[in-house]
């Protein structure tokens, strides 16, 4: 309320200014804008939140105020000059009033809305994979980095730089150690394949597939204190829904967990129970526990396994487990069931622990392991201090919510969602307070507010970074093309 | 000659031109333009895509292309200063440009570059620029500077054509005896060095291609490795012609030469160029029939689909008769069974046989007009493989259309997505993605595609018409094509994958799904497919469903023929009162079979077809082991 009074007062003072309609008809509603940036909490170092006014009209004027600073912008597309944006957001509260002229040349003033500027900064860089919405083909993938303080986006690496017509190369699962790009990885599949790792700024390519493990590493999680990476091994399949708003179903007919020892270039098994489909490892903040999800499947192991799994897909309820780990001795403790999703006819995936170790945010769906392609996928949040959990409706939408990432200070969450059209995944941010409550999410700002609607590619695997990736795409390309992957050695078998 | 070419294109290749346009895209859209410019040669690609959209009106698109070819011919003469007696040489690169496009055939479905029809001729024209521009510069340094700027900016805008231009300029300078020796060496060496070095230097600015592909940027690309070199060769040869012509500018011309020898040489060059075009021009009846049927399917003009099919069958009747007579003569004089087999095999390609795409388009049209069970088996069938360098899966060619029309809209959407990744966006995929979102009532998604199509010249109106349907189910259900697709969407959702075999997937779908609320349309399609796969148990099962849902009083003749044949094969009693003509027809078929010895089904196929080609018996015995793709 206090905020509203301040905004109205500031805007009243401005009414007499040039360019702002003097006589207006009051409209008791907040204007519809795209992306929906009304009443959101934003970080102080974010780029201008440009938007389009979604109200019918002949002319548009938008007044953006912060303290004594203001910007008056004409037109349906509100593109805020970066310099003015920087000044306005310094004041902590941004007021926005929209005026729209109707066909009879009368100005309508809409109820002002605000953007609260949080004192919690956001990491200045993010990276994501830009991918055509697809089923099996992967001709045109790129991992890109975006400076959140402006609109600059650069390609980190694109598969078009190495693959040939006959030999495609899929790239995926980019991941950073402690938000730093001096230690990072991503996988290249098939042509010139291997896990491309940057270790202390130097490039390496490793083949994590051994004779004793199922596949190369897939979903990674860097150990917070030691030189280990936990990864899943997956044999993934896709199938098309013949008549449903969900288009695709993705499942693994086998999956395990492995630990990659960076220093020794060895792979050891964490979990490889043939009846369990273990997946999505994620370390606790202190690195003494590994969270993961798993589902017990006792079905056929023959040729029909995959088809049977697709038929019984709705029974696939993944639970959340944890496993204690001593990083110094590299030993594992007994598995513990953390959340029995199956008992709730649900399936939990993508657990990710906040940097302070208190919160665990995960995807929850009716079934399955791949929330991206399930309209019903939402988030569930656990308070690891007291073991409670809740469904953060602030974040959830009627469409699929999937991969998410915590900022390095644990105050921001970035997540991918299909809320805009049901198919194209877009990135949204939300601020979390000390009680674990999220603010209304807002879309990744773009220079052109129509970008999200116009862009026909999807974003996935969004990750925060403290700094940009310094290795150039050309360096990556020439390294990947010219280097064979070093085979990782198999260290131990489980139980040995 | 240009007028003749234009007439041939408009009269004989209009559906090919339409398909080229349908599989291309040009949007008046910032993101689209920015995306195109991210690759060297992007501007050329944009210009090519812009012009390709006019093939939507084949007469207009063909006119633009022919005009550009004419300009290429004239400019070649002017830039290389070809004397009268050498002018026919200018026809050779133009002929190669024509061959490049018109020899493509089924390759059109695999093209990755949306600009491939116009970009090569535009690139050809662009590569003539440096020679004419540098010719106007006097100082050596200005020529070098020009070449440096040209290769750098030109590579970004026009791709490899910039380098060809520089090399052509260098070659012409090398052989120009009127220039100082220093210049004759420096310019070509600079052109060569710049053409080699610029891509290496400029590569860091791009992330969209491999370094080793630098010297082919801007040339058309295709998603088949085995086809790539053959597809690009004519275009590359046309550029080689420029280099040879540039080197030839140093040859002394004998000036005006009207001697008989010269006239003969010129005439022969013209004839050679024309013969070359004629020889490489892709002419295949099945391909052209498929294109016309596809065009009609996109317009839901089902009668046009059926007529096109019938026209193709009828047009081959005489040729088939001749082939049969010729084959019979050869067989009569054959001395052994092996020789007969060899003759039959050799002649098999001379008889007309449709492709599976043609059959599936035809059956679809017959189903949509409720004529399938009456007429499908009275028409010629077959499974001729594509006359193509590689077999193009039906999924790439007609998958989207067939899946959509049979109500498998998610599978249609899936192939649109795959097509986008493998072969880039196209008007076709945008349209089918829109229709998918409209029929699934996903308004936000539909809006995404509608807003793109609104930024086109020829699909704007159609896109706007879809906006009114995207969230109004009743209006959608009453509008074409949705009205005729919805009845097929009566099945339960299930997981499936077509493994790139469209026909097999359709068969499995209709044979495995038994919707509780099956519509008459669905049951008609299921019965048709049960008859197609010659599965006796499925036939009886689907016939029961068909009779129940369609409230049939009198069964179509082909169905009765299947009933009498299957009862006889299974030795079961048939309760249904069959038409007397059907009984007589079956008896006559049996009599014919017993009175004629059949050495091989392949050999007997034609004479049997002449007599019983419109019966289900013929289909059952002679249309077996059909290939699909």
C-alpha cells in the first residue's frame, strides 16, 4: 500500500510534464503487458525489463519512475533506455503507469504497477542451450551465455562448428564448478564425442564410458569441495503421444550413477542396481550427501523392455533418495529414502540444493523422469532444516516447469518453463526470501519484448555463472575436432 | 530461347516450382533476417529466399528466374567482352545453372538451403562484379584495396561467390597483356591469397559452420552426403566457366567471323548447351504426379488428387501395351526359362507402376470423398521405388500431410519439427504446425506460427483466417480441413514411434487401435487398410465395425469380392447375399486362372491386369510384397 501511494504521488507530479497525457479517463485495472512484468521483484543489476503493452489503442505513453528519475516512452513496445533504467532502479522501487489512447482519441490511464528492486544481486551471467523444439534430430544446437546486466548474448559453442552432414554431434549438459567458468564441462555426443572439460582453464576431453558402466556421463553435479563429479548414466528413449497436448515422452530404460574422479581420471559406480533407474544426482552444499531420484522397475530385460516401459509409463514414480558420502575416503553410506513421491502418486525429478544447503527445489509430476515434456510438471520445495515441503504455487504454471538453477547467493532461482505457449521453453527468474517464499516470476529480459513470442527455438539447462566463459567457440571447435577423448579408467565395482 | 524455357517451366514444371516455394521460407521478420545473416553468404540467402517465394505463382517465379538467367547470359558476354563468334560460350554457364535446378528431382525434399533456386544465379551475377569494377580502377593499390574489401565484406554477404569473383578478376588481369607485368602478377596473387586467408581470419566471427566448409558457404546444401557433390557440381562448374572465360579474354579474337566453320561451331555450342539441359532435366512421371497430388492435398482438392492419379495411369496405357507386345515377342523367341525371367525383369521397369506416395495420396482422397471402398481396388496399384539417387523416406516427402489428414496430428507436428531441424523452416512446416495447434486448440502456440505466416506475402490471408479458429472449437470443427480430420481423431492417446516408416505406421495405427467411439470415417479407413494388407482375420473384424458404424445397406463391390475370396480361401460359408455380378466375376476369374498356366506372377501380371485389374482378386494375388519407404 505504501508503495502504491508513493508511485501515485510520483506519477501525479509528472502529469503536468510534457509528453504525458493531461486529461485522462481512469481505468481501474493494471494494463496487460508482455512479458508480464507487473509487480515483480527484480535484481538491482538486471537489464531493462522491456515490454509490450497488450491493450488496444492508437497511441501509447508509458511513464517509468524511480524517485525523482523518470523515463517517458512512447509506443506500444516499451524499450527502456539502459542509462535511464540504471538511474531509475537505483531508487529501489520502480513505478510504471501506462496511458493508452482509444479510437475516439481519449487517453485512458491504467492503474500503475511496480517493480521492486531487491538488494540481492543476481549473478551477472547465465548460460543455456538454445535448441530447436525437436524429437530426434539435433542439427542446430548451441550453448550460449548471456550477460544479465545487458542484452549481450554470445555463443559458447555450437555443434554446427564440428559436425558433418553424415555425422551429427549433439551437445548437452553444460555445468560449472561453483559458478566459475574456469572449471566447467559439457558433453559432445556421437561425432568427435566425449565430455569436454575445462579444468583450471585448460581443455580436456574424456570418455567416461568404460566396459563396466552403462554409458558416458550424462547429468552432472560437481562436488562442492573435492575434485569429483557425480553423473548419471542413461540409455534414453523417446516416443510420441499420438493424441495429447503432451507431445513427447522421454524415459531411460536403464540408468545408473557414477562418480568421476577428476585428478585420477577414474570412474567408479555410485549406484547400478539393475532394477533401479537412478538419475539426476545433486550434491548437498557441504558435499557429504548426494541426492538423487530413482524408480524400481522389475520388468522385462529383453527387446521388449523399452516398449513395455512406454506402455506402463504412468506407473513410473521416482522417489527422492540420498546417500552419505565421505569425500576424503571416497566412501558411501547407506541409501536413505528422503521423499516417497510414489506414495503420493507423483514422481520427483531434478533435485537441486540451494548453495546454503537449506533448500531443495525439485520438479514434481504425475509420472516419469523427464518433466520438460509433461504439462503437469511443477515444482516442489523442501526445507532441509526441518524436513518440511511445499508446492511453491508462486512459481508453478499450468504448463511444464522443468530445469532450475540457484544463483550463487541462493536468493534467485532461474527456471525453464513452457508457460507462454506450451511448447517453447523460456527462462524465468524469481526472488526467494529468507523464509523460502518466492516472488512472482519474471521472464529473462530481452531487447525486443516480442522476442519470446517470435523466437522459434527453446532454451534449456539454464545455469548461473559468476563470469563469462573465456574460451572462444573457435578454441572449443578446434579442440573438439582435433582431440580424441581420453578414456577414463574404471576404479571399482560396487561392493568390491 | 528464354521464352521457351519460361513456357516449359510454367506448363510442365509448375508443381515442382510450387514445391520449391512450399519448402522455402521468407519472412519479413527481424529475427529471421538476423538468423540468415549469421552465416557467411547470408545476404545472398536472404535475396534467394525472397525471390523463391514468388514461385508460389509459378509464372511469376519462373519469369524472375528466366530474367536472371538472361541477365547472366548478357552480362557474361559483356563482362568477358565476348566477340560475336564466342557468344554461345556464355550459354554454357547459364545451361549449368538451369541444370543445377532442374536436375534436382527428389532432392528438393532434402534441400537445407531455402534459397537454392535463386541463390546460384544471383551468386553467379555477383561474382561478375569484381572484374567489371576493378576494370574501371586505374591504380594498382586501389584494385588490391578493392579486392581486400570485396573478399571480406563479400564473404559475409555472398559467401564463396565473393572469392570466385576475386579469382575471376585475378585471372582476367593475369592474361591482360595491356597491363604492366607487376599488376598482372600482383592482382591474381592477391585475389588468391585473400580468398584463402579471409575465411581463416573471419571464422572467429561466426559459430554457424565448420572452418573447412568456408569455401562452400553460399552454395546450396542438401541433407544427403551422397547427393551433395552431384547437386553442387553444376553450380560450381558454372563458376569454373567464369574462370575459364576470364582466362580466355587473353586469347586473341579473330573478330567478326562469318565463315561456315564458325557458324557450325556456334550452332553446335548452342545445340550442346540445349542438349545438356535436356539430358539432365529431371523428367519422371511419378515424381511429377506426386507433386501435383501433393499440391492438391494441400488444398483439400480431393477430386484433383484422384484425377491426377488417373491421368498418370491413363497416360501410360499405350506405352504399357507396346511394352507388353515387345516383351511377348522377346519371350516367344526366348530359349530358356532363365532367359524369360531375365526378359521379364528387364521389361518390368517399362510398365507403369505408381509409387507408394501416389497410392497413399490417392487412398486418402478416396476416403475423404467416401469412394475408397468402391474404387480403391479398381485402380492400378504398385510400389515403384523413386527414380532417385537415394530413396527419400515418405516421412520427409508426404508424412506431414498424411499424418495430419488421418488425424495423427502429433505425428504430423513431430515431422514438422524434424523437418525444421534437418531442412530448415518452410512455409509448409509453418502451415502444418499452425493447423496442428488449431486442431489441438492450443491458441498461444498457434499464434506463434500465425504471426510468422502473417509476415509473408502469400500466406498472410490464410494465417489470419486461422486466428479466428484457434480458440473457437465450433468454428474450427466446421472449417476445412479440420472438418474432415476430426472424425479420424477418435482414438485414445498412446505412445508410438513411426521409425521413419509412414505407411507402416498408418497401417499399425488403424489395425491396432479399436476406438470405442469409432466414427464411420475411421472404420472405412480401417477396412480399406485391412484389405490393403490382405489380412483375412483383420478384414472380417474391420468389416463388422464398418457395417455397424456406416449402416451399410449394400456393400461396395470390392468388399464383396474380398468376402467371396476370403470365404473361399478359408472354406467358410458366406451368409451375405452377394451381388450376382460379383459371383459371376469370381467364377470367371477362377476359370481364367485354371485355363491359363502362370509361369511367374510378374510375367502374368499385365495380362491379368487387363482382364481383372479392377477386382480385388487381382490385388490379392498380384500386389504382394509391396515395398514401402
